[in-house]
C-alpha cells in the first residue's frame, strides 16, 4: 500500500482509539520521500508553556507498505507523540520511556514496535527512485 495523507489520518484515528485511549489530538500528516526514514514525528513547544503545537506525523511513500509494517511505523511515531504530549520524555527520542512503552504495547497488543526497522525487507513503491542498497541503512 502506498500511503496518502488520508490513509495516514484514517490509521491514526483507528490506532488512537485502539492503543492510546483516544488521548492524542489529531496532528497534521505529511509524506516523506525518504528510503531511510520510514516515519517521523515532529512538534514545537512554546517557550515556558507545556502545550505542544504543530504536531506532525510524516510517513514515507518510498515503500509499498505491508499492513503490519505500516501499523508498526505509525504506532512508533505515535509513541513519540504520546511521550512528548504527556511530557514523559521531552528530550530523548529513543530513551528508556520509549522502550518501556514499546515493550508494553508489543506485549499487550501483539505489535512489533522497535527502535529501528530493517528496510531491506520492505517492498519499494513502483515509482520510487532506484538507489543502491549499499546506502540503504535502516531507521525507525
Ligand atoms: Zn523513533
């Protein structure tokens, strides 16, 4: 499946209910052309305020996603979002809090949230540019 912003929005809404108790406000969604970065969460924080703003989740259109791999990538980004939103871990991207939450969700829901994923197993989108796999490091 090649993602669109609409597909990411649909999946986000579904997983927000299934895995996050519907706690996360809908962010903006965007598309990445990267083969290295499968997903990316970003947000801004107003100085002196606790509230985060301009939250955004980007997912790569480089791959023709398998349903489960896509789910794990989106939920991975949602874990970053959740930790930021609740100020559990504002600084470290894959710190203790991330690992603890990923482990708990993997056990509870049978997910496979990992710090990094091996993109060599992923199917390239038909119109994705050809790159040398030598450079295809992986990143979650
Ligand atoms: Zn991450």
